[in-house]
C-alpha cells in the first residue's frame, strides 16, 4: 500500500515535496491555511542561485536543485513558471573586494560551480556604472516566477493523485512507539498519515512545535523594490560582492546589499535587506532609500526610473543559516523541510527530492540521503551541534 | 513656518481644508499637503490660482461659499505663519515614529523634477479622498472612454471637454453634475445611463428626506438636464464601446433586476467620448500600511474604522472624508472639522471657536452618513455586471490581463482573491497597482466577500534618484 | 497663448492647463501604445490614478500628463509603447 504523506505548507517547498512524493507513488495530502505560494514564496525574487553559496551542504543541495529546476521545466513547460537561465553577475566595488571575490569564486569552482571572471563588466551589462574593477559571471544562476512555479508544481502533484486540504495544522496524532499517525487541524479535521512533512517555511518552527518536533526557524525580514516596467535594461542578476557577506551574516541590525535584476514583466527588482525584527510588518523607509541609493550606484540610469511598489517578506532562517531537511529523530514519521532563508525557491526541487528519498529510504532523482547529512535536524539536537 | 508642526494633514479637499482650518482656529501649527496644483481636491477642483481668469469654472461648482471661507481661513493661517501649504507634493509613504508620524513626500512643483523629503508632526490626519470605481466592459480601454471623474477634472481643472457627443454610464448621483457640467459647455450629452432604478430610493426614504439640500441640488440638475434635452435612462448600462483609434459608438442595453442586459434592448449610439463610473473607491493607500482597522461599507468598499471623533484605531492618526466612507463634500467638511477638534482635544488645546457648535456638526455628520448609506444601497453594483464581459475583455488595463485569463486563474489556479490573481496573472501588478481593476477582479473571484484593497507600501511612484538623494 | 512642443510640433495651451488638458483641447485623446497589445491609450482617470496617460516630459519618462502643468517650451514626447 502506498505511503500516506501529509505535507504541511503549500509554498514552493511544500509544492516541490508534494510533486516529488506524488511522483514516487505516495498518497499525498497538502495542507495549508491559505492559497498556494501566499507566504514567503510570493515575497521573493525567484532566485535559483549558486553564486551566493559557499562550498558546503547548501551548495551541494543547490547544485542538485539547479538541475531539478531544469527537469521540472522540461516536465511542466519552462514557460509555465518563467524559468530563465539569465546567469548571475557579481561585481566588486574595489580591487581588494575583487581579489576576495576571486578567491571565493575559486573555491566555488572547486566545488563544481561554473565561474567566469569578468574584467569589463559592461560587456555583460552595458548600463553598469563606470569604475567597477571587475566581477564574476555565474552562468548557472537562473530565475523563476515563484508563485507560478509553486502553482505549477502543486498542479502537477495533484495530477499525480495528490490532494489539497485547506486548513491549519493544530497538532499531531501519535501511534505506536510515539510514531506520528496523522495531524489534526484547527477546525477538527483529521488527516491520517504515515509521515508528515514540515514544509511550513517561516512558520516551520511553530508547526514543528505543534507536531511535537520543534526546530528553531526564525523570521528575517526583507524588502524588495519594484520599478516601473521598462524595456530590457538589466540582463543578469547583478549584485555586489557584499551580498554574500550579508547572506551569511548573523548581525541583528539592518543590512542591505544591493541585488538588481529584470523580470519578464519588464519591471526591475531591487533587493535585498535583512532585518531581525520578528514578524513586524511596518514599512521601513530607510531600507527603501538605502536600496535605492545602492541600486543607483550600480546602475546610474535607475535614477530616473520610478519605484512603483515595495513588498516585504520574512525569510525562514535557522541559527546556522542552513535549511533543515530530513527526519526528526524525536518523533518518527516527522520530516522537516524548512528554514531555507532566502534560498527557498532555488532549493525547493532538491528539497522535495531529498524528502522523498528519506521517505523511500533510497536515492530519488539524484538526491541521496547519505550525501546531504549536513542538513539533518540532528545537528540542533546534539549539545553544541549547531555551528553558530 | 520655523517652529515644528503640531499636525500634518494629507489631502486638501473638502475634508482636509476643513480640518486644517479648524486646527488653525484652535491655535495649532499645521502642514497641509496635496498633490494638486490648487486646494479643493476633486470636488472643488480649480485651475491653479494664477489661471483662474483664463479658465473660468465657477459655474461648474457647488457650495463655493464654503470653499471660499475655507480658502480665506487657510490664507490667514499662512499669513500668520502657522500654516505651511505644500501643493504639488505627493506622499509616497506615511509611517509612525517614536514621537509621532513622518510622511515621505516628493516635491513636484517643478515637475518632472522631483525632490524627496520628510515632514514630521506628532499627529497625522489623512483626508486623501477617493477615485472613480470602475467596472470593465468590452471597449472600455478605447481612447475617448474616460472615468466620469476624469471628464469632470478636465472641465474643472482645465476648462476642456473631452468630446462633443458624450454618453455617461454607471451608477450614482455623480453622473448628474457631470452631465450638467458637460452640457453647460455645449457638449451634447446623448445619454445618461443609470444602472439603478429610481424606485430603489423609495426603499430608504427617511435619510433621503432628511437632506433637503441634496434634494434641491438633485432637482437643480434634473431641471438643467431637461432644459438641455439630456436623456436620463434609468436601469440601463453602457455594455460596450466600439471604435478603432478612438471610441465612435457605445452599446446601451436595458438591464434586468440582476444587472444582466435585457435581450433585444441593445442599441448603438454614436459618440466621440464616454464617461463611466460606479461610485467611488476610497484612497486608503497611506492608511492601510499604518495598520488602521478597516471595515466594510454599504457600497462594497473597505473603509477606515473611525470613532465619533474621527480617530482611527492607531493613536494619533485621524481620518476624514471619503477614506471613512464615501459620502460627498458636505459630509467630508463635517468630518474634517470633527477630526481637527479631536486633534485639538488630544493635544490639550481648547476647542476651536466657530460659528457652528460642535453638537450641530455632529448631528449633520450623522445625517449625511445615513444619507450616504441610503444612496449606496440605492446604487449598488449590478450583481450580473460580469455578463457584459467577453473572455477577450481587458480587465487589468496596465498589464492587459483579460477576463478570460482571470477566469482561468480562478478555475484552474484556485485563485479566490485579487492578491492570488495578481500573482498568477499579473493583473494589478502594473503602473496603477490594481487601483483600476482591483474591485472588478475582486468581484470576479471573491464573490460576496468584502473587498479588501491591496496593501501598497509605495502610495505613489517616485524616482529612485529622488529616494537615493535622501539616503544619508 | 503659450505653447509646448509635442513630438516636435507646437501645441498651444492656456496657462494653468495640464499637459493632458492641452492635448485633449487639441482633440487628442490617445498618445501612447500599450506594451503587450500595442493598443492606443490616453487620458482615462484624469486625476493621476490610472497611469494610462504616461508620456515623457523634458526627457523624464513615466510622467502622468493629467498631473503635470504645461509650461511654455516644455518638450513632450509621447511614448510608443514602453520600449523606447
């Protein structure tokens, strides 16, 4: 009989988990209190990046995921979610910065990332400001429209027999040996399951608690600025080398490091800010002016371009800035798939495949549980196990 | 004004003018901000002061005595150095700060040049008014099809009529003054298509009868329109517009009670311009991100929750006029005055001296609110309006998203509100950020649920260069 | 009467009018084509909310014709789609 799986969360990670588990023949139910991709999924730029990742467990997952996005594009049609192989261009503002970037890129290359050092960044991005000493081109970086991507994956999962259940998980049903046997929703619905996947993103900490398997997932607020629609002016995802430091930083205050890229719709997206302020929704105009200044510094033509919209979201992060993917040793049957911080879109397909592999007990679509051990929840449960 | 302000007022329409005048009378220092070239808002829209002689518009207005009294009060406030009037200033964000509020403005007095700045005060009063609510129909994006408010703005602000043969359609009492104004400028108004039936008024006679001035105003329009042979057609709608580079004809149909066209009644009328409007949508863009509680109003809009003193649920933040519920200029003036009285009380100042006692203002406001509610119920959006649409009809004008695409997002993507439709189709993601299509997309997807407007953290476009210059 | 220059041609206006009012007074209700369907557009809401009336003024793109007061000598370029 098919393994019964409940996936909590219909964001891009939950949708990818549903897609892969359903593809593997499991009996899948996705539970979410809202529509598909309405949480953090709808608040990002749709990054599928290798360029910002240090060699290590996350980069390994990202490389697999990059391949699986291509596979998903072939299976579901690349236009259904605007998959674009645009490539990334990381630029340094000083010669010292360029040297540091070069060293970083060399280590990435050793880990299997394709890199191309660039002397004249204007050859790739004609509208970049003069005086930039150089950068690194990452041809594998790509972009998807995240809500369309989540919707396409979920739709494909439903076509493979999965079901969607609207509701909010309130708690776990426990069977023999403390093993999870299903979930209860706040409206009293009961969904029986052999396994429950916690793909609740920024709310993964709370869902983990409700399942009796808490993991530390915290919100990190970010704003994205959106410009008026323009003819194509920015071809790659362009960002300053400081961005990598920002992603990995644990600083509690505001950090901004400029990321600029175009979209199919003609708008230009400008990120990225990072603030640890809990789930505070208030507008921070200082973030907006800072990002505007940084973006105009990179692309002077943006000075005359209108900001028409800004939105913010909450990245789900774990204390060590790595996602938590794998079975929870405390509650058999609970599998975590959350805490992807700002990389959830990019890492979603590999996360779905890895969760499926854990449930099958064997590799699935290139995801081997024996390889991605650095993402297991166990690291938080051993005293001193989580590197800060 | 050298000393710090006590109160920021955003919007210099009837509500904002009255609020500023009252606060000044109570001794406060006020900054009054408006995006327009003159005070007056949409209702009392005027050409800029220096152009009044060249563009005469007095005959298009009502209640000019009240307008002039408010203008005088504002002039006196400026002369006394207690009012800072910031015209051509667009507010793109309003935020709370420790000791009050900051509004982030773009100074466009020398447009297209922009200079960004920040204004601060302990109290903030938002009186940003409303804009025409739209329902799409085939051909509504043809040049020459305007909102009724757009026709009126061109007339009142620039002395220009957008056509010579004009049909008006939609619902609500605003169709009449626009028809009368056009007719007075020699425009042939070939039809005024009012979707509601006059008998709907009889269902709420009380509030209507208690507002004799409004009756008199309505009767005045009726006489003016009859004299110029303007056909007022109740229970009809403009269900289509035709043309190539410009609208050349409209289709007009009689409506069944549910608002669907009565078969066989459709007729073509040649026109060179069209005005449409289905009531108004409150301009809540500054208020929603500040965290004000909203509520549903009788006309299907979300409006800001205010108490009797026009206080919102956010301490120190007040709202007056259409943001609290569409109700017209007289109500807005009353609410503006009440809001400013609350600001005075909350600032520890004495009430403003004035000819009219506060209790009188309160009862007038209550009466006008009841009237507005009755009007809203008498002029609903026809439930079956979407039967006018074809799959090819553009709903989101900016991103050119069709009714068919939205229906697909609903049927196949499971989208059940305008936010989800936006993510799946781009409807509402363009320049206007869903201000035009939002209510329609809501109707097409969410059915009878109340309309909650999208949160817009950027209330008006602003160049990145102007913002960058603010960065320390 | 004062004049602005629209796509290289003089257009008279009355002081106090917006660029949109000046264009409409001259009989023009469309001056832009849309990005996707190449449809003609001009003034719709007239009060700065709909962004249908966008054009370029003195080199600055994305200007709402209905909001910007016409000034003598102002150079107006109508936008052929958004891709110039």
